[in-house]
């Protein structure tokens, strides 16, 4: 499986996971120049911006470690743009999902709610 296919496979599995947890998927792969949000969902009072990282079980770097400070900044910027384009009354939240898969088989999905916030990031438009 190519890297892009692996990523899409992981995102699809996380969407299924979130739906089973009662989330409503609003949009996938929201892109702006310099950033992309894998999954946007609603969960009660929250608009949830989800970054998904799919890894093999023998990967040297976890999916969570791959969400660097720079990546978080890009996600926050994209989320701010999404909220400008799609105003709502929901509280934004940033979650991260790590999908561990080998040969197209999901071994597990690890999910962190409220994985990070906007503290320390200055987003300028």
C-alpha cells in the first residue's frame, strides 16, 4: 500500500471509529494553503479537528510523535480558517488519532481527545 493510500485507509477507519462513538463527521481533508485537517467532526458542544497518523507496528516514530509543534501550528491555522468560513457556536477541540496497521489490517486505534490547544501559537491571517 502506498503512503497516501495508507493515510486514507487510516482516516477512513478513524471516521468509522468516531461514528461508532457518536460523533458526526462534518468534513474530511479540509485544505488551505499550507495546511490540511484530516477529519472535522461534531461531538456535543465541540467542533473537533482530528489529525490522523497511520503507522506500521514496527515504525520508529509513533503517530503522536509525528504531530510536531510546526504541524500543530498548521492545524490550528487551518481550523481558524475553517471556523471563519463555517461559523458555528461550538467550542473547537484538537484531537489526535494514531492508527497502527500492518498489511491492511488495523491492529489498534489510539485516540487522544484534546491532544493540544492553541496556547503559544500566534495565528495571523
